[in-house]
């Protein structure tokens, strides 16, 4: 089953709260992109978090305690994996990472979280078309692997990503910068 998950890259706790409230009654889960600065406010939404930080093992426990359902990291250390079972652990994969580097790790992670943009940490970038082949190659070898795709997703490429094998679409600016974010989210849901 495919999922559409709205993404928020908050600069501060006020922005997090305000943007999370948009999806409170319409999205079962939101995606929070977290950089080095700790941004948090108690939100009512169910959420997953992408720890785009140098040392996720230092702060992962904080996010487990805050109620994250899924946590994406770019390195599966022993300290990160000790939280598996409490939360789903996703392996974040940068666009330029060779697949041969992640194949040995697939069975360790609960799912793969592919970045479909070259530069992470900012919303509003264009999707890189190389992602389609990456998704297809993983699904050919590991068909049961759950694949989330994050970055540059819009109404024009969402269906193609799902046809390639993406299970979860993490969508930020296409939803949040729309005139009506709720309506745009619903438009994406109509595709799945």
C-alpha cells in the first residue's frame, strides 16, 4: 500500500507547530526533517523524523521519547539499531550512493529512504531522474523492501515513482507551497 506523507523542514518550534496543525486532521503521519539545530514543540500529530545530522546516535533516544514512529538515519550504528523495535529504522540513502554499498544493509533496516535530490537540507528542489532506476534496481533484487522517496516530488512525477516501486512519497514544498495545502495533499492521495 502506498503512502503520501507531508514533509516539514522547520526552522523553529513555532513554524513546526503551525505547519503540523495544517495536517492534524487529514494526514495520519507527517515527516519532520531535522538538521543540527534541535527544533521541537509538542505536536499532536503522529510523526516520523529524518535525522540529517552528523551523529544521530547521540539524539535518536530523544526522538524515540518524543513519540516518533519511524526514524531515518544515514548510518546504521549499534547505538541507532538498539532502538529498533521501539521505532522503525529507515536507512537514508543519498542519491549518489552506489547501490552495492546499501545492498548488504537492506536486511538490517526496516526500510530504505531514498533521497531523490542531489543536495539535502532544503525543500523546493527538482527531482533527479536517476532515482527511477535506483528504485527499480532495488525492487528487482529485494522486492519486499519498503522504499520511501524524498525530494522533488510533484503531481507530475508521483505516479511514475510508484510505478517504479516507491511505497512512500515524502512531499514537502509541493504541498506546503500550494495555495491550499489540504487540497494539494488530497490531490496526491487521489493518485494512490
